[in-house]
């Protein structure tokens, strides 16, 4: 399916088997699947999606094809339950370095977010039997992100430098300043 696909392509074992037979004829040995990449935005869909992926994986195993599931890490879509997830976990969101304003994406360095994501991935593999995961969007959206406490602490720990907390600081966004070059 497409990135926002809902997995109707494999909603029955027969559809999964038919697709695997087509792929075997083409010599396919591994298949990367997408769909609802930002699955933390669609918790109400997860049981159905996991069931569909489990059926697809079973059909793939029969044909000795590996299944790699493509997932987004940080992106939080503003559809489905995205806003509810955003408000439930504002402490997980990326924050800009100048205003501390939030964006609709989770911070890679937030230990609570990472712990929850790793737990979810282990559970997903257990429920679906996929052979691997392709974790995408493992990035910060712009040089403004992320200025949360976890990122600031990691930056200081790794460089010995401290990002200014003053949004009017001439250091922020100054491509000639050593601190900003280090940040980038």
C-alpha cells in the first residue's frame, strides 16, 4: 500500500497468497511493506493491521520471502488519533531551540518515547512475525529542532557547549558561530 495505505491489499489470506505467487514468479526474496507509516497516529487500526500483516507474513514464509515492515519513528500525523496522541504526550514532542515551541513530531532523544517505541516494536514483531523493520523519519525536521531538555543535555555532554535559552541570542541560526556550527 501507499504510505497512508490501510492494508486492503492483504485483508484476506487469499489476497496475500495470490500476491506472494506473483512475487515468486518475479524472483522476489524480500518484500518491504508500508501503510499507515505513522501507526502511533492510528491506535484503533493496529489490531486489524497487525492481523493483515501476520497473514501476509505467513504467506510469504510459505514462499521463502522475507517481510520488512516500513514504519515512521518521529512523524505524528494530524489525522486519525494524531491530535489525541500529541496532547497525551506533549513531553515527547520536539521543541524549537529558540522558542521551545512544539512541533508535531516526537523527539528521538526522549527516553520515555524511545522506551515506548521499542516496546511497541517488540510487540509488533511478536504479533506479526515480520522478519525486519525499516525505521524511517529518524531525524529532526529542521535545524531548529530539537531544543528539548534531553537534546540540550546531550549536546552539552557531547560538545561541552551550551545552547542559549534566549530566543534573541545572536548565536542561534548564525552559520559563522562555532556553537551553531557544532549544533548543526
